[in-house]
C-alpha cells in the first residue's frame, strides 16, 4: 500500500498548514476545557475543515477517510487544540437514522453549535453494558424514560444525549435495548458533575425521572439500540475519529520543546523521545491503513477496533508516563510543565473509557482469534 500523499492530499495538507498558522486559538480566562474545544470546533468548521469524510448532503466534504488522518496530523504538528470528536457521535445517524433525523441533527453536530453526550454507562452496566436498566416506556406517540446514567462526559454542557434505554423485558440483556436522542433541556433530567482525580469534572451522573421523549427521536427501530451502541463504540475506538492522533502529536511536540528548552537534551531523554516518536508513527500508519481498508472494502468498523483502542491507550499512557520522568519535579510547580501531571492522571483513564483494556483483550481473543468464551 502506498501511503505517500497524492497531489490532492499534498495540496490539502499545505492549505491546512497555512490556515492553522493564522487561526489557532488559546483558552480565555475561566473558559472550561469543554467550551474551549467547542469554540475551536466552530472555528475549524467555519474554515471548512470539519466533516471531511462525511457525505456532502449532510454538510460534509465527501472526501476519503485519509483526509481525517491528515487533519489530525496537521493539527497535532501545529500544536493547535484537538481535532473535534464528532466521528463517534454522529455516525449512528448515517447508518440508522431517518432522513428527517439526519437533516435535523447532523448540521449542528458538524458545525459544533450543538454539544452531544453519550448516555450508555450505568452504575450496574459499564463493561457489562447489556445489564442496563434505564427504562423507556411507550405512551402514545412518546416514551417516558426513567433511570440513571453515570460517567457521561460533558453532560453538563450537552444539548443532546444519545441514550440507551430498555424498551423490552427487564433483564433482556442485548435484546430490547433502544437508542434515543434526548434533548438535555427536557423536564425531569438532573445532571450532577463528578469531580475526577484530575480536579476537573469532565463526566457526570444523570438522573432521568419520567422524561418525555418523542417517538421520532428514537434512532432505528425498537431493539436496534444494541447494534447502534456497538457501532458507536467501534468508532470511538479509532484514534482519528476521536481526534486523539492530533492530541498525541501536539503533546509530543510540546514535550520535545520543554525537554530541550535549555538547549541540552541528555542521551537517555533523546532515546525516550525517539521511542515515543516510533510508537506514535506506528499508531498513525496503523490508523491510516485501517481507514483506507475500511473505505476500500466499503465496511463499517467492528471488533478489529479493539486493536486500535489498545494501540491508542499504549501511546497515550507511554507518552504521559515518559513526560513525568522527563520533566521531573517541574510538573509539581506552576511553570510550563505544570499541566502534565493532570494530563498524566487523565491518561490513566484511557484503559477504562470506550471499553476497558481487559474487555478489549477479551474481544480480540474471542472475535478476532476465534477463541472460546
Ligand atoms: C474519563 C471517562 C469518560 C467516560 N465517558 C463516558 C461517556 O461519555 N458515556 C458513557 O456511557 N460512559 C462513559 N465512561 C464509562 C466507561 O465506558 C466505563 O467506565 C467502562 O465501560 C467500564 O465500566 P465500569 O466503570 O462500570 O467498570 P466495570 O465494568 O465495573 O469494570 C471494573 C474492572 O473489571 C474489569 N472487567 C469487567 N468485566 C470484565 C470481564 N468480562 N473480563 C475481564 N475484566 C473485566 C474491567 O476491565 C475493569 O478493570 C467514561 C469513563 C471514563 C473513565
């Protein structure tokens, strides 16, 4: 497979690189990380850089998947904030949504004007998601939803939630799970932020008490929720789909700058930076190949994305662990290295969110290697 840039991609890359020089933004005083990333998403959208591989009829650019990798590479190399994480939120609509739902929800998702969250996990349904017990009871042309979700990232900022709820028999496991778009301003939703070890409150608990949701907000048919959830998490495990290639690229660049700030880089530090670069490049080429193959085969992501999640977690955690070693006590001060301790702590969560590492390894053993359960 030839991964060198075609003339079209080279031209795109060069245009994006030039654009980034003039448009990268910095956080405003008191601006939350979530709102900063939302603002950056909107700036990128206005520049024409969002939804590159999405269909043109829904506001995308209709380009090949390879452009998503280039977007990540160039954003990372420029040190700009992360590429938007729209991939895993909206793809379900392309596959399962009605035409009306696509027209209603995709433009706001792509432009960054609407913020979305993912209400899957519950107190007794994380790795064992099929154990979820939030219920959606049909009442005429609407549903009434009651239950609790937890660890919902950005719920306090979200306009909409993709929510899984049980419409079938209690205890029905994968069967009888349905997916809904729930407007977060609906009456009966109580969102309570959880403060994490980083000191930030990225995720929240959500309580639903008899929340009314129109039938037209159900995605797919009743009982399609499990397949929709599996497709959504498969996209979530792709480093370009969630913008993590750009995040790692920017972090590596910043780390190199900090380590060499006094003009001297000890040999062991050079080796460590070299090792990180190799891991990052392996991940990048893996993702490029994965996306190219998916396009060539006209296939949707499946269990193979567990391999991507493991590779992504490896780069994230190796990078941030190395950063603590290389930056030393400066991560405990208020100087330029100070944010790295928080970033390191967050990287530990990579082996949990989007499906834990043990669960990914189980999927690889059973579904890719064909081993018995
Ligand atoms: C930063 C962050 C953001 C998140 N954002 C969201 C979000 O936006 N929306 C959402 O719905 N959820 C979100 N989650 C929740 C996440 O999906 C769950 O935490 C994850 O699925 C694990 O579930 P759990 O926490 O209940 O742990 P458990 O399922 O209780 O697992 C506990 C431990 O047991 C292990 N384990 C469980 N089952 C098995 C098994 N069969 N074999 C081997 N080991 C096993 C796990 O690997 C883990 O180490 C987020 C989590 C984090 C950390």
